[in-house]
């Protein structure tokens, strides 16, 4: 099964490196890339990816603000098809690479 993914980072080299690594691993189709938080919100709503690789520190709308905006929009649409939004996860505050759901 191939997963769809977005890469959002204000640094082109970081986006290129991550895309390269994902191509080497396989099983992940990068459907789009963005360079800021505004693009992130638009691309997530357009593509509804399985995964979003989202930089936390970006000028303007940072990664946490993107998550907040998506959650606000999800709440305002709760009467509609809310399940079409991706599950949002953040790293646990440990040295582990596991992720904890925000829900």
C-alpha cells in the first residue's frame, strides 16, 4: 500500500532531502510540497494526504499554527464529513521517535 504525503518546509534543501529519502524507502508518494504554513493548510485541504511532514519553525504561520487552523476548520465543519481530515500527531516529549495523537 502506498501512502500519500505532503512535505512542508521553508527550506528547499530540506524538502529535497526528505523527498529523496522517501523515494529510497519506497511506499510513499509525495503528492505536493509547500514552503509555508498558508500553503500547508491549502495543500492539506486539497490533497487529504495520509502523511504530512510539517516543519515546526517557519516564518509567518508556523507548524503549530497550521495544526491549530486545521483543527479550527475541522471543528467548524464537524457537522459535515469531518473524517476526511488527516489524523494530527506530534512527537512525544521523549527521545523516542513514536508519535502521540492530538485527539
